[in-house]
């Protein structure tokens, strides 16, 4: 279970953007959230 509220919120935004794009509900919503998250993820052992 992930205890980081920021990470959970990020995953939620990315999931919704992907689904809206996949279902054709909005134009070009998927690239913007993906580009805004580049370089944000850190790996932890």
C-alpha cells in the first residue's frame, strides 16, 4: 500500500488522463500529464 498522498494523486491524474484519451472524450489530454511528470519519479530500494 502506498502511503504517499502526492503519489496517489499523481497516479489518479495520469489514469484519468489516459482513460479520457483512450475513450476519445477530450483531445490531447494524455501528452500533457505525461510530459509534466517526466523526471519526477525516484526509485527507492
